[in-house]
């Protein structure tokens, strides 16, 4: 696909999706939103891709919705442009999740492969929504996160008010959603918004090293099922979740990856997983 506002690169089992409006701190447009979904679909469709990394070009991750779009909407004129690409819908061939995950940026959660957000700078408003739907979040020292919505007379977008209290304590979620204050990387790490923090120049090497480990040492079939179990389990009781995981364990023990994992462990060698 010919991307204009996203850079898509795939190598060594890793697809890197880079928001690419660095002169605007990667502020979100409808085109970019559609291209993000298209990139997630491309990564899903590529059997050689086992991990997806989402990051931003330049010194920002995503500064939120493009100002022109917000001003146009405030004036009653609707979106500033027609969406050139679809930006809603779970990815085809993705994991089976409740219908709500088909909404715009939440579709990132339906990608049947680990998605890592590399937050390289400010992530504000919708720019904060994006990494919250990634599976793992690594941040640079310069990262700053804020919800921003209430300061614009808006409300949390695309499930953030549902997801945030599941990632951090509800009182901390209220704090961020009410105040819209900027949270720096150390505080984000302390409250659980991000999982690791690195000096700016070390973020991408660390993310890619971690991604390579997932791409080479872990069964892609297992990770696909793990992702489904975790997300479906958010709204399941223990009985349903236990039944589901036991059924999946029985299926895993019939898989090629199980046989390869045991053989590699026995032979003390690196595994050659196929995802089957």
C-alpha cells in the first residue's frame, strides 16, 4: 500500500508502524487513522510478521487530533475531510473480541500478534488512546501523556474511560481524565501507564530487542491465544475464563508449536516455531 502519513516497514519478523507527520508532532488526521488500521491489517496478513511496533516520527508520538479538524467540528462543519480509508472494524483474521473492539483505534487490540507501543514523545488525547490499546508500552524519558479531552469540552474517546481503570487504579484514571494534566515518563511508569522507560536514544533499540525475542523465541500461536484469553477475560467470570483456558490448553497440546517447543527444550536449541 502507498502510505502517506504512516511509514510501514517489516523485517526480521517485526512490523514497525510509524506515525509520520513529524512537523505536526504526528497530530491525527482521518487519513492517518485509516492508514494505521490498514497497517495493522497488513501486519496481520503477513505470516512473516510476528510482532508489531507502533511509534512516531520525530520528537513526538502523537499530539492528539489535528487542530484544523477540531476547529472545523467546533464550528459545526463536521470532519475537516472525508476519510480516504476505513478506520473502523476489527482486523480481518484478528482475534475474536466483543464488538466494541471494532471501534476505530480499539481495533489495534484485535491484531492477533503482540503490539508494542514505543512512546517516543508527547502522547496526548487520541495520541494517548492509541498506546493504551497496545499490549505493552515502552516510553522514552521525553514522553509526556495526557487525556486532554475535558479541557476541550469533550469526553474520553474510543473506550478510554473503560480501558484506563483496567490498566491503572480507578482513582488514578479519574485523576487523569478529570484534570487532563501532563504525566511525565517516571510517573507514568509508577502508575502503570507504561511498562518500561528508557533514555530517548535507547528507546527503539530496546523495543526492537524485546520484539526480536518475541519474534524468535516464543510461539506465535501461543501469543495469539494468550492475547485472546487476556482480552476476553476482562469481561468473564472465573468459571468461564477457566473453561476457556482449559479448552485452549487442550488444543495447544495438539499443535506443531507444542511439539517444536518440547523438541527445542529437549535438544537445548533455539525453537523454529511456525505458528501452527
